[in-house]
């Protein structure tokens, strides 16, 4: 059960998928192996969500700092602070 991740998944899509993983884990109906796989998926989704939030934060910081030009979210997410 590898996480199906499209490179253009937005934060809302990542969060929705993470919530589904959590629901499956909390239901307690998974085998140990399936639970570990779901946990790994959840960690990957949480990291992706964190990356997206970091990128959004950098974008806001650039705009607040007086940047006169909009920075696409994808560029902000890959730039180093």
C-alpha cells in the first residue's frame, strides 16, 4: 500500500488522505503488517503536508517583505529560506 501521490497534490488533498489513514488505523481492523504500512503512509503524508505548509509560509514571508511579484507556490516550496 504505497501512498499514491501526485506531484500536484495540494494541502487539502494530502490532509484528506492522511485523515483516511488515521481512520483506518483507529478502527483497529488492520493486521500488524497492514498497520505498519498504513503508518508509513501516514508519516509520508504528514511530511508532504509539512513541506506544503513550509512553502506557503515562505511565500507569505516573501510577499510581506515587499516582494512586488507573486511567487508560485511550487517555487516557494522548493526554494531554500
